[in-house]
């Protein structure tokens, strides 16, 4: 080929190579490499995720919107929400119908939005929900900040519930802290905001929020803490009330004044920061706010604390407002309170229980000051009764056959290693049962208890209403077992009721506010605890103890029967007694059971008893006690000659089994003769054998058992001694 041809050929090859290279370059440029393929797929999935998330959020939002609309439509109307009460109101009335205390929620007067002081509205918004007027039920800023704080581990910035959420919780929900409750709370808050205006929500909130002490709403709180309606609230008072919502019991001005003042200062600072008040207004001296005195409800609360829990036994659970008609006599309660305050010595506490003849509690004082200590010593404290316990020892002795005038011997005695001593350290020898009781002679009580049996004494205490644990050791006869004052008072009330069982009660009836009777106490069936002669005998002894014995300080110018009690080292002093159908028990002592110098049952407790009883019985007729002993047949011989007549006047059987007729010293031959039936047939055929008297005729019989042996074994914790069988007469 020529050079020209070679040249063209070479150019053709170079052109072909350039074309091929250009095509490869264009192809490489047109198709992306593997390094850029992954970012493209990530963007695609991210775009899909965003779109899916937005779609999901839209669905959730739509669902929430629908739920809010449905919830809003199902909410009660505004007037219905006003009427909803979140807890039960209980009005407690005295026996004459006078209202003595209102328990549970108190709602005060309903204040419209324009009647509520601006200061009060601003204080509440400032401390509880500063974005109240801008959010729509949920404060997402506070909620988000709280979540962040939770993740970072720092202290929470505060509660996240808005005023709308709090209102929803107060009206519709409970206080459980769980996700389900919070979710429903948020939904209901949104529904409230959807259905009602901000003004309506704030009006509902301020009239329903709980401020402690049973006060619901600002008017009730204002009247409780400041003695005036909420329309008259000052800046300082509004700050105190607004500060209570966070923790009503912690910041209550009646519980801790300084805590309430400090919390109110925080409210004032927030109000200033948010522009509701000036700096000068924020400097108000909250400590100068005059608080309502709370002493008026003092001792009555001991009674209501005892009686109101009994409603659970009478009524089904409900939140309907009720009125409880009690047995409390207001005048007697005041007299009882004054008697305890005036006579209780030094550092000691005092308690009093007073009952009518049917068991109705007329007055009950559980301590010197309820505000200082709400521990109810009348119904809860277990203390040794000392010699007041001898009531049961002498009851058992009288039932066993003793009489008040019987002679007993006061002498040293030792029982199972226990040697009781008398208070004066002396013994007086022979004395009457009446004197031994009146002067509370310990050695005689010990002998009687040992004779009748300590288990018998314990059973008698059970019979008369002692439910506390009773020991059966010898020292129990001097009151070593601890009992409650209300139990001892009941026991003496049984004596006052002539031996009929008396059960203490404080609720006569329960009604609705419209008058519908929900409960009325029925009169229990009569139950005779001991025979009438036992009651006559113990009343004789109790009256002697007041007339001439250790209880002389309890005299009130009319018949009184009672018993003193003093424990070792003067740790407890008691007096329990009755007059004109009213039975009253008084106890005094220290809560820590330390000795109280000079405390004896016959001194301060007896004087308190007398001071109270003079008022309690002033409108009742004087009643003399029935102390006549009408003894049963088994305690008196049916035939006086059985003990004192000539033996010749008796039919009896001699040692050989022969019948002896009255007036004959020699045995009478058998009607059938000694030599066979025929031997005396003609001589004694007309004589009829004299009948034998019944085996038990002319002999004292055992008293009928007062209670069953099963009851005694249960009460004393062991089997009872069985009487040995009587011999059966030969036929």
C-alpha cells in the first residue's frame, strides 16, 4: 500500500480509538459509580419515613381530635359540673339536733368568675399554670422540659399538670400516678378546653380545688383559715391559699404557720415576675395575716373520731351527703372538758366517758387538748385499773353467797408466793365485807379472789363487758390487767342498769340531707348478767365506798355509788361511778406511764367526777339505790329448824339403815318384821311406812350457773373444776 494509504489507514485507527474512548467516557459519565448509589437509597427511605411519620401523626392527630370531640360532647354541662361533689359531706349532730361539726368536704359559697378577686385568680395562675391563657389544655413546653429533666437526671422543674388537667383529675379521675390516668387526664383537659371558655374553666377550678382541712374551693378555704368569705381576700391571704394546692397538709397554716408563710412568699415572687403585682405589693408581710382560731372543735373531735368509723358497719359505701344524729349532749361535753382541764394534775393527761342508763354516750373526752394530741385515751389507751377492778372480785363473791354484812378478816396472806399489802401497811383483823370494800383493803380482795377462783373473777369481768385480755394470776384481783376506760365505764353502767347488759353507742340514726332514714339503732334484747340480789349487794358496797370510804370526794349531794382505783407508784388514777342513771368514768395519768406525784383515784379523778356529775344530773330526779337483799331460796334455809331445832323432831336413818321417827330414840322395827313377813303381820299390819324426804330437801342447793362452762373455759383459757358428784341415797 502507498504511503498515502498508510496515512489514511493510521488516521482511521486513531479516529476509531478516539471515538471508542469518547463513548466509554460518556458511558462512564452517564452511569453513576457504586460509591454514590447508597446515599441515593438512604434519601429515598428517609423521604418515605418522613412521609409515613407525617401520615401517622396525621392519623394520631385525627384520632385525638375525634376522641377530644367525642369526649367534649359526652362531658356534663356546666351547671352539672358545678353540682358534682368529689367526696362525702358528713354533718354530725348532737342529741338535740344541733350541728356540732361538719366532716369531709366543705364547699362554701359558689363564686362566679366576676366575683372572684383578681388577686386570687392571678395568684393561682402564677403559681400553678403561667401559660394558662395561651395553651389549649396541655402545656407542651412544661411537659417537654420535664421529660428532658428526667433524662438528664436533674431535679424536676415542677409539676406538668395544667389547671385544666388538675380540674379534669379532681372532677373525673383519681390521684393514681400511672400512664393510663395521665393519658385520660390530658384527653379530658383538651375536651374541657374545647367545650368551655378559659373563664369558665378557671371558675370551676377555683370553686372546686382542694385546699386541705376538708375545704374545697376558695370560699371554703377563706372561711376556714381567715373567718371571712373569699370576696374579701387580701394579697397576702390569696398568696397563702394559692400556695396550698401543691401540698395542702404540708403548707396548711393551721399545721405549720412558717411553712405556709414561706410558700406564700414564693407565690408573691412569681406574681411579680409575671407582672401581676408590683415590687412593693410583693413585699407584703404574710406573717401578719390573721388566722382563724381552731380551738372551738377541740374535745368534740375525740367523740367524732370514735363514732364516725362505725358508719362503715351501718351503711353501704356511697358519696351521698349524710347527717349523723349522735347521743352527745353539748352541755355535758363542755362540763366534761372543763372538769378534766381543771382537775388533771401537771404533766398528766385526763379522759372521761359518760353514759346514760341505756348505753348512750353523753360525753367523751380523750385528752386535755385535741389539737395538741388527738390520741383518744378514753377509747384506745390500755391502763391498769387498780382497785377499781375489785368490782368484779366482789361481784363474784356476792354471787357465791357472801353478803355485805358478812365478817371477813384483814390479815397478811400469801397466795402462790404472792403477798399483797394494804396501802397503809397495816391489817385491822375482823371487819365487814362492806368496810373492806369501802376502804379498798387489798388482803381481803386477795382472799376473796382466791376463794371464788381467779378464773371466776375473770369470767365475771368478761360478763360485764371487759374485752381486753385478762390474766388469771393472783395479782389480777388488784387490777394488774390493762383495760380501756370505756370498758370500765360500761361495766359500772351494767350495775347502774340493775344488772342488765348495757352496750355503749354513739349513733342514734343516720339520714340523708332530705330526711330519709338510712339507719336507726334498734333497742337490743334485755340480758340479765347477774341476779338482782348480787346487784343490790354490789350497789350497797359501791355506795359505802363514796359515803364513808376512799371515794368520798365524789359526793355531789345525792346518792352516788362508785369505786376508786390507784396503781403502784401513782401511775394511774381512776374513779368510776353512777348517780341518777348516769355512769361516768374518769382516768388520769401520763402517756409514758411515769409516776404522777399525789395522783390517787380518790383525789383528782374523784373531784373531776363530782365536778362533771353536778352538771350532768342537775335536771334529773334524785334516785335512791335499791340495796335490799332478796336472797334466793338456795341462799336461805327453807326450814329454820334444820339448823337449830331438836334432833328429836327429825326423821332420819340410823347407821343400820333403820328409819327413826320424830321423838323416838330407838329404831323402829321394819314394817315387815325381823323374822320374816309373817312375824309382824298382825301387829303392824295397819302401819304405813313413813316416806323418806327427798335427798336435797332442807339442804342448800348450788346456785344456777350464770354462764355456760364452755364460756368460762374460753374466757379463762382452761378447763373449769367440776364439782364432785353427790352420793346417791340407797333405795
